C-alpha cells in the first residue's frame, strides 16, 4: 500500500519530467491490484504537500473488505490475506480495517468504475457490492458492472467490454 502511494506522489513530483498532468491520474487494477487501485482512490497520504489520492479508480474484482476474512472470503484467499497482512485477523483487526478500502471511503473519495464476475470463486462478488453501497452512501460517483457468468479470470469478450467501458470512464473522469 505504501509503495503505490509513494509512486503516485513520485509521479506527481516528477510530472514535468514524464510530461503528464499530475491532476489527471487514474488507478486501474485487477484482483489484488484492484485492492491497491481502490486504496489510491480512498486515501490521501501526503508527503511534502503531495497527495497520493488519484482522480479515478477502475477496480476489477478487487478485495475491498479485509476484515473477518474467514467470514467474508473464500478459503482459497485466507492464506494470501494473512501473508499480505503479515498476521491473522484476530491478532490485529485494526490493521485489517486500515487496509480495507471499504472502511476508508469518505466524502473525498475518487469516482469508481467496478467490475466483478458473478461466478467469481476467488473474491466474493459481495466485496464489490459492499463497496458500491459504501461509495453511494457518501454520494461518490460509482459505476458498477457485474459480469454475468464470469469467474475471477475473464473471457476475452469480458476483457474487451472492460477495456471499452474503462476507456470511456477514464475520459469522462479526466475531462
């Protein structure tokens, strides 16, 4: 988490060098990458006055609520979550909450585009549905696209749809 936040601050600081507009950054990620992309949309960790929050997020079946893994996740994910967090939930529930995009949404959160396969057997679709509800609670722009019959790995047709919708979302967010 700290690495992706540091990267956003770095790219903003060096924006002239890379010829980019530092006010037009969107994070995009799938699965664990969706988790990291989401973190960038719901947190604002500043260093030298430079923000780590992006202007938009494309989250594809990302983990959004790390709390109570054995209740909210399929068993296949438990060891990954414990390795990622460096502990189990019972030993440090506050750390799991602090790493959960769902728990970090606020009125300053970035707009989101969220995709999730309805038959995902790695990350429960409820993870995305709960994030959508939380974003709406704070009146954050969110587009949600459940992908009927898709699993955690998508068909080429689904990816084609994801890329087209993501392109349109990014263009709209960065106007």
